[in-house]
């Protein structure tokens, strides 16, 4: 690298959801696998995870482990999940109970260091929904804004999803962030008027739907998600 030249950083994609348990990790893992199949190198990070289990003297989170398995570049667990919290509760409450102070500045520095590695994409998975608090004053949305990341919104297709999705989109656009795309993940296998709900979202969200994920029950759901995702739309929107 020539002295004074700009350091190329990975494209940063922030995976958020309309709520907790809408399939963010499954979609992130599928995105990582699809990216690898398309020839992209990837790093994945779960900055904050609540609901970790003690194993071998370390707190480990299943979501973070799933990201580690799918990323093309191997990292130590602590690099992927720098803030691991045992109780499966709101992160800011779990951190306070553990005597930890979580800050956007610290997490952003960590993510930026990862983005400077030799990778095409950095996938950052949030926790819960868009405005989950990290402390008394900051949220995961503030972290996304600090990283100037593009956003992929996972919409849990169930009753109430239209309101949750449009509120999330409105708030992230208010912050000047770019919605790279959204994914419709069918949470309720018997959701009434599924197609009508999807059409409403497609009309009202000014970003491409990157995939429609049915209720999955096969042996390799990550492969099914990877096959259902449209990376072409994501690549097209990344062009300057």
C-alpha cells in the first residue's frame, strides 16, 4: 500500500430485525454462505449477545457460533462476540447486572478494526430489534449509525409485521442510513393473508426484497436460506 493511500475496508452490512426471534442469525448465516459461494470473503461479528452459556470457562452464544461457522475468515470467539452476557434478557439489563459498561464507541472501534482486515464483507448482527438499548443512553441503532453501515432488515412474517417493519424502516431512514434490502422470513406457518402482507411491504419499502424464506424444517436450513437470497439485488445497490 502506498503511503498516504486510503485503507480499503470491508463493506459493512448490519443485520437487524423487526423484533427478537425473527431469524436474524439464520438469515445472516445464509447470507454468509451465499456470499462465500459467490466468491466473497467474509467476516462476521455479533457485538453483543445475551443468552450465553458457560463452556470451558468461557461464555459462548449459539448465534455467534453459527456466524463463526459460516464466515470465510476465522476469528477467535472474543473477536466475533466481544460482549457475551449470560442471562437471556435485554442486553443493557444483563450488562448492568454483570457490572459491565457497554458503549457504542468501544463496539464501533472493534468493528472497524475487523472491517480493515482482508475481507470483502463484514456482517454485523444486532440483538433483538432495531432500538435495543446498550446502556442508559445508546442503542444498537447508534452502533449501526457510527459504522455508517448498510442495513438489512429481517421481517418476521406474522401478525403485526407491517407496522413493525415500517416503523423500523422509518427510524433508520430518519438517521440517514441506507436500507440495502429486506428479507421476509415466515415465522407463523399459518399466517393469514401472507401474500397480501408481502405485497404491502414490497409497495411501501423502497428497497429490494432480498428473499422470501418459507417456514423451514429441512436438515440444512442455512443452505435453504442461501439458495433463496438474491445477492444480485444487493450487489446492484452497492454500486456508487
